[in-house]
C-alpha cells in the first residue's frame, strides 16, 4: 500500500474520508450526510465507518466518516491506528484504487496522523500469492492512500512508520509462506534479498560450520530432515556501543514434533513455528530502513523437525555448544534445543550486554494467556520493565511470569546435565528455565514465548486473519525507548 501526500492542485480520488473525534461531527458537514450519520448511529467511536454519496464536480463522490474515538483516550495511538485500519478493511476490495484521508481540522499532530496511516497500511496486507481463482470483487483494488491537509511533521513521522510497516509485512510474509517454500536455506536467501543494500552485515553458518562448533542440540533437531539447518546472523550497526544488543529467534520452519509426532489435526499450522525468527528478521529490516541509531545483532536458528530413520529419538543425549548435555525426553520440545545453541553462539561471538529471545515455544503459554499477550521471563527486573513498557507502547503486549530455583530443579536429568522437558505443569516456565542455563553470568536476558501471538484465526485491529507480524513493533519500540535515547 502506497501513501502519498497531496499537493494543493493534485486531483483527489473519488473516495474521500473525514476523520471524526467521538461526539464531534465536523460543523461543515452536508446536512444530509449529518442526518444520515445520526440515523446510522455513527458517533465517531474508534473504528466506526459511515459512508455517504454526495454530488460533486465530475459526478458522484463517496464520502466516508471514520471514528477516532475520544481525544483524551488512554490508548490514543492504538485508536488512531484502528481508525486507519478500519478504512482499509472496508475499502480494500471496494473497487476503489485510491482513498483520500483528510486531516484538515482534526487537530492531530504529525506523529498522530502518521499513526492513522500506519494502521491503514498494516490492515491492507494480504498474502494472495497462491490464490488463482479469486472472484474480481474479492481481489484487492485499493493501492494508494492520499494524505490531504496533513499536519506539519507527518511526512517525517511517516518515513519512520513506513520502515516499521515494511518490517512487519516481511515478518508476516515469512510466517504465511508454506514450509515447502520457506525452509532454512530459503529463509536465509529471502532475508538476504530483502536486506540487500541496507547496510546490514550478514553471516550464515551451514551444517559443516555448526558441526565444527559443536552445536549438538540444534543439529540433533535437524538430523531427521533432508533440509539442512542454517544459523543466520544480521548486524545493524547504526551507532557505536560498548556491546551490542542481541535478538535471537527460534526458526523451526516446520515442526512435526519429530519422533514424538504431533496429532494430524492442525499440524499444517506448524509452518509458523519460525515466528520468532521471522520477527527478528523483520525487526532488522525495520531498523535498517529507518537508520536506527543502535547496535543490534539479530540471530535466527533455522531447522526443520521431521521424523525419519535418522531422526533424534526420545532418550538420546546431545551435547550443546556450551558443553552442557541434554537428555531429550520429548523431540517435540525442540525449540529450546535450537535456541540454546544460538544463544551460546551469539554470546561467544559478540558478547552482548542484553539478549532477548523470541520463540513460539510452548502450547502451555496459550493455555495461560490465550491470544492476548506474549509471555515474558527474565533474569533482570529492569529489562523486564523496559520490555513491558515497550509492549504497552507498541500494542505487542507482554505478561511476565516467574522463574526460579524451584522450577529449575524440575528439569534435572538422572543421566545428563538436564532434560529438555519438565513435568506437565508449568511447562512454559520450565522451558524458560532450560534457556536460562545457557545465559552467561552478567548478561541481562529475557525470553518471550509468543506461541499465541504470531497467527490469528480471525481479523484483529491491524491485521487480517493469518500472520500478525507480532514482535517487530515490540522490539522496534524497545530500540527506540532504550537504545536510541
């Protein structure tokens, strides 16, 4: 979706939108439109859209009123995004190619106006690559949004938000693609293609390099697949720092569960078990596009978890890159095996002061939080507070869970340093405890379990059914608030 800023003499699209603060209809509205809005019970509540047809030069025009909600609402930014999103949700397949949004008289700042445009662009994203028989009326027609009367500073604010939108869209693309298209090698190639020319430094490790480094945990997950694993590292050095900040993503491009195979029903969803890695890749693209003044390294551990004659067995013992040994009780608890070696590698290679990992790690987190929050676990209260604030500010919300010695002992193994699963209860916590054993002393660390957030079975505020792009806005906001101050 392209956003353009109208000059004074440029023609407007046939479809024009007026933005309305709740209970404050514009005084200059046509009387018929005003009465129609009243009859339709349009009051300007967040996300409300009312449409009328009015006579104008060159014929009939479509006029839409879009509700911004209350001006003093606590979630003002979210409401502005929802207003923009409601417009594209309604008009994406309307037959209109252009939509004008008139900011005249709204009193919005440039940053607030950019939030409306941001919501409109995010809600317009769809993944129709493989749909060959869509009826004409089901195909997206809207390709351009024209900002009219935008307040001072909107264009500059939009440049930043457009970069963030591109990162979110790239994450959605990776998550939405099927596993025969996105697998470890092709994930790397697509990331390289999208990051080309941005200034991001890329390092890729293949099977031979990871074997030489002793990444037995990650390689154990990959050994049942004909798709070779990859470790992808992307560094954006937009500022000098004593030590970089590391984002690490779980990238299981398809998860059958391995020998501990999952039930057939719903297994097709496991194409999105690389949602953490996708969020890291999308974040790195966003940071590079907006030239973030930060030093960040993004790492993706990429594998496919398949059951064949060479697959890892329950009961196997693997040696991780850290030297710690793991008794594999359940091959479907594979994400933590991938992450532990990725965490060790990034700490040895880059010595970051802060490490944040993202993973669609446990079904237990969905039982706990549903699809409203990602789970957060951390060894550092200050880091947890900053991530919580970033979640609230971005809309990618987090809820903190406890970790501690009482949970840690639940993953002790009688024959190895640890087991890869604990008992049935507290499954998300014991998974976090497993990962914490791979964090070096003095490193601030947070683990984000986002299993309930990367995919949606119904449309949300700024996304359609499918991939949400969760995590990109969260990490970008963390960078803005903590690293770019």
